[in-house]
């Protein structure tokens, strides 16, 4: 699997959007856009993946599934994190087993 940054870079290039233009469309919590240098650092894996708010905006702008980007970032979506907060260990274990099994069923899995 590609890194988070490589996924973003490839999708941006495929869409024909410059880093500067994409960065201007992505807003931080304070409403200010991210810098194109920050986006460049993300794309070159010099920064950790951003928070879910920024990931969701990147997904929308690049026509990617937010869930896929959150997975590529190595994160749990906020809604699942909240749902799992009070979960019993055996429920979490079952959920991860089901997740693994589902991934193994995908086409072309080696």
C-alpha cells in the first residue's frame, strides 16, 4: 500500500490540481487555509498525516473515500473511536478479526 502522502500526491496530480490551489481549499480548525509547503511536506512524507478534519477535506477535493485516507493515515475514524471507548476487549477483538477477514476476501489478495 502506498503511503498517505503518496496517495494524496498521486490523486492531486491525476486531478490536475497544483499544490497551491489544493492547499487554498483545505481549511484548518481556525478557518485559515493550510500552506502549500505543509501540503508539500505531507506529500513527501515529511509530516505525519493530518487530523481527520483535514483528511476529510482532502478526500472531498480529490474525490477519494475519506475512510480509505483515514486507513492510510493509520487512524481510527472519530466515530469509531467514540464507539469503541466503552467497548469490551472481546468486542474490539471480534471487530478487528472481521475487518481482517473482510480485507482477505478482496480480489487479487495474495
